[in-house]
C-alpha cells in the first residue's frame, strides 16, 4: 500500500477551491466583456420617402361645398337688470355673442339696461345633485 501524504478531505477541498476560482475568473472575464463593451458605430443613413399624396382642389368648386354655411358664433349667457318704460325693474338672463350685442338686444326690446354681467359657467361643487328629495322625518301623530 502506498503512503499518501495528502488526505482525501484536503484533496476534495483543493478541488472545489480550484473549481470556485476558475468559475469566479470566468464571471469576472464575462462581466468585463459585457460592461466595458461599447456599441458599434453604425453610420446613419438619412432616408426620406416622399409620401404619395394628391390633394384634389376641385372639391372647393363643387356645389356641395358652396352650400356649406359657416359656424354660428358661440353665445355667452349674461344676467341683466333693466328698467322698462314704466320704470319697473326687470331681471333675467340673455344669451348673446358679446356684452355689446346683449345690450343692443335688450335696448331693441325696449329696456334700459342698468347692470349686465357675464354668468359664471359651472357650479361651485359639481358633485352635488341637481335635484334633491327632501324627506320629512317628523313623526306623524
């Protein structure tokens, strides 16, 4: 029988240590290869594909286009306070495209405008319901 100076446990330990060192060196090499690699410079080629668009301007000469009407101007709502010819105060709301147009409409009706102002759009709290049902909680006798 041969005399062995290295024990089997020591040999096994050396073997695993060698494998671990080789694996760590491989990981270090791969990580340097990945993280230090720079992307290749690719020359950028400008490509312009001219779109094939034909605009038919004959549409503007058609009868259907000529019959189109322009949009009406957006009307603003105003609240007013005015006096009639009999010196009675009248309040209400009127819609017109401008403040001057609203005053002119009221004067054409025969009212003398004391105060006119634009109505605020929307509500203070948009989450309140428009109609609330009131429930009477008093007991019936």
